[in-house]
C-alpha cells in the first residue's frame, strides 16, 4: 500500500512549498481540527522555532505568506528551514531524511541543531545529506558519494585515517574555517 509506504518517511527537503495556511496547518499538514496541539508544540520546540512563533500576534494561527494574507508572515530562510524540520518531526515517521537541513541556518543555529541532533533523530533511522563535511562528524556512518557510487564508508575518524577522498575534501573545506587563514596554504 502506497500510503503505508509513505507513512514510513518524514522529509526535510532542500526545496519546499509553504502553504498559504496557518503555521499549525503547515506543520501538521492537516486541518486545524485534526492537529494534536501538544505534538505541534513539541515539534516546534525541538526544531528551535517555538519562541519565534510565540512572538507572532497570531502564534500558530498566523498565516504563512503575506501575499495571501496581509496579517500573515514571511519567514526568513533559516526560520522556514526550522519550520520544515518541525513538520518532519510532527509526523514521527520511523525514517527521517534531512536534505541539507542546515543550508539556510546561520552558524549559531547550525551548531544548535548539531547539539540537538540526537534528540531530533530520536527513535528514527535518519539520513543526513550534506555537502559540508564538518556537519557529518556526529553521524554514526558516513557514505561519501562519487556520482552514483559509494566512494567511501565509515565514521569520520575511520575515513580520516583512510587518507582518501573524504579526508581530501574535509581538509579542503576545513582550511577555510581555521583561525588566521584566508584559505591559502
């Protein structure tokens, strides 16, 4: 059954569509009468967007997209990414797929997400897709893709010790973050 198959997955996509409905309906993807309020707020809290939603005059009843509702709100890219994470968490599927989940977050919000990742992925099998290799350090197993093939697999430490493609890419990316450098050797 296709519906049973779909129910196994929660997705935080890179590209998304926000609906011109309330924040609550966007997160739950359901009619307001069918939304579990406690579950909604737990998802918003875990995603790190609850305080921002509480600041809105209409709270979770605030409409997304000012184009359709003058009293609505247009969230920033990082706020929308957190709202999409709340959507994925609300559905509590056993498999959580996060596609570049920190791409629109500032460095502080990104760090907070990494610190909360075990809570975010609790009771799920999670797939964390990222081009930023620094964000893979907390993963149990890393698969480096080269085209459509697995080039390397292991923990961060194992892949660094292999001295292969992962280490090469990690070193290239990380040199731009090292204090006192401009990326040059």
